[in-house]
């Protein structure tokens, strides 16, 4: 991700990953998503999420009875 962040500052990631945007997105969303996703700060956020997921995974694995944890699932359809 750090390499992607560096390359994104030159626009290289966006040029090479044009096909990475899901084809079901309309052209408007395709451009918007590409403009946001391929920024350096997006790759920073991904790195932070990965680190956070590891910490959360460790914390959750220490919980003995997970069926007592209330959960709400929110689904957004586009």
C-alpha cells in the first residue's frame, strides 16, 4: 500500500488500475470512485484499516461467548 501511495502521487495507479472499478458502476460513479480511491490518502486509510482489523481480530478472539453480543446488520443496495 505504501508503494501504491507513492505511485498515486504521480497518477500511475489510476492509469494502470482503470479496470479495477466494478463494471456495474455508471460512468459518473466510475469517474468519482476512481478520483477518490486512487488518492494517496485512500491508501493510507487502507493501511490503517488493515492494522485495525488485526487488533480487532485479536480482541474478538478473546471473547468466550460471542452469541451474547448484540449486532445490527445494515445493507445498502446501490
